[in-house]
C-alpha cells in the first residue's frame, strides 16, 4: 500500500556510498518503474543479459559519443540522449520477452507495482499491458525532462517551471558537453540500458536547481511528526471532516512570504478548526511564486497559523510540493487516503470567493482531466459559501513522470 514518501531503508555497512541510478531519491520519486525493475530479483539481471538490450545500450552510448562533434549545437548534444520511438519499441519487446516467465511478471507487476498504487491510472490493464504502459510513460517523462531542461522547450507552466539557463548563451554547449562527460563517467559495471539516461535526466534537474520533488521527505516525519502522532491517538470519528484543506497563494514579489489570498484562507481555516470541523489542517503548496523563490508556501502558512492564530503544530500537516491547483487537490488526496487519516469521510476545503467558484466549477474538473488524466476527487458544495466538500479518489496515487517537479 502507498505511504506518504516513506524514508529509504538504512544502508548496511557494506553498501556502496553512491546508490545505483534507479535507487537515488530523485529518480525513485519521479520514475518509480526504474526502481521497481532494479529491486525485483531477476529483472535487472535479465535486462543486462538480453542481447538486444546490450546492443541498444551500446548504440545509445555511441550516439552520445558522436554527439560531441554534432551540429547544430546545443540541440544535437541533448537530442542524442532522447528515447526514440524505435528505442522505446525495442525496450517494450524486451520486457515482453523477460516477462514471458509468468512468475517473474507476477512478482514485478502483481506483487510490487500494483500494491504501490503508483501506477493507478493503468490498474485496469493486464500485467503485461500495465508494464508496457508504465515503461512508455517513464520514457516520455525522461524525454520531457531533456526537452525542457536541456533543449529549453517550454513546460506547461513556463513562468515557474522553465530551464534556468539561456540556450543562446555561447557557453551553453560546453555545459551540456560537461554534463554528458560526467554522466558517462558515473557508469557502473552493473548498469542496465536505463541507468545512463536516468543519470542524465536527474542531473539536468539538479543543474537547473529543480530537485523540488524530494524536498521535506519523508512527509510523516519532520514538521509533520507532531500531527501524524496526534492523528494516530485521536478519535477522528468525532469530527465531521477528515481535515480542513488550504491551498497556497504565493506572492509575485520576492519579499512576501504568503500571498494576500493565502492570509484570507488561513483565517478561514483557523476558524473552522476552532469550530471542531476536523482534527487537522492540511496546508498544500510548494516553492512556486515567484519563480525559484526561497519560500515554501506550506511551510510559510504553517508558521503563520502558529504565530498569528495559536494553532498547535499537532494540528497542522504540510503538503509542500504542489505547484498548481490541480496538484494541490491530487497531493491532498494522496495524504487523505493513507494512514493515519480517517477513511470514509470528506475533507473541507476553505478558500476565497473567486477560487471557490473556480474549484467548484466544471472548468476546473475539465482542467484536471486534461492535465492529470482524471479528477483527483469529487467536489461538492460545502456548508457555507466559502467552503467545499472533497472526497478523494485513489487515481491520485498515480505518479506522473512528465511532471518532474511534483510527480
């Protein structure tokens, strides 16, 4: 079952200092399939033994080496790392060959991937089809990272999510060459066809200072520890709602910690908590506005609730990753559907009048379907004009590799 970003197991004294590419925290968070393949006995070895995967790994390495003198630069330097359609088809065929041993396929998909709920959008597919869908989604995600953070293509929200480098800078090709050289130097004897590409993509995120996806993890510890402990000890059936939800509204200036609408939403949340609506408030929002801000919306809102309204840390849960209203809803759904939250009751979303009308309308539902591929829950009218009821949907557990700052 999914848990909110459980900590990595402690390393043994003989474990290598540097984790394999698929086991590193950022890769695990964004592209879980690579970790699942690496961790399931038999799959990693089978991928390394497969003759066509050996050939594909050699061909991809040759493309990268040849790209050092390619034209036009810088585009061709990064394009050498992309997964072509032919590459993806060859990997799909290899997964079919390796998964032809039914026990091996069941161990990976039936006993590891499905229970994790990280592939929830594909849950209705058979095991082989689910694995293929997950692979093609992972490859598209890695290509997206390269397209945005090496080639400078615009992401869905370019104002806050774009590459930090100037692609027309004369020094930029040298930076890409250096990144490729370091990536190749990191190669290990036990690498599969995936590992070098994983290192390249995750390295691009690090170089762009976009490792947002692994900040404040694991969520049950740190700032959330008091609230998670209190929830486990609380008779939650006494409350009408599982939690009060507040979404951040980051300011557009670099000095303010919390946007104006954020202040208003916090007042509403504190009032609902005082009325006994729920045992905790969930504050959702990452480091979003202005671009590359040092302030995290959820963390700043938490401090304001404590300092201005006297709310106890044991009554506050932060969700510090969401960058858009769609993922505010999705990330809150992930929390609400996991322990220690009470199941089977709605949450109460409080917000300002304009946002209330937006989230409660069909336009927002359509946006969720377009951007996430599903609605993260059911939204209905709340008990007053500034609140909405939210019942989370388990599709929200699905990890989206094409949203690398908050998958």
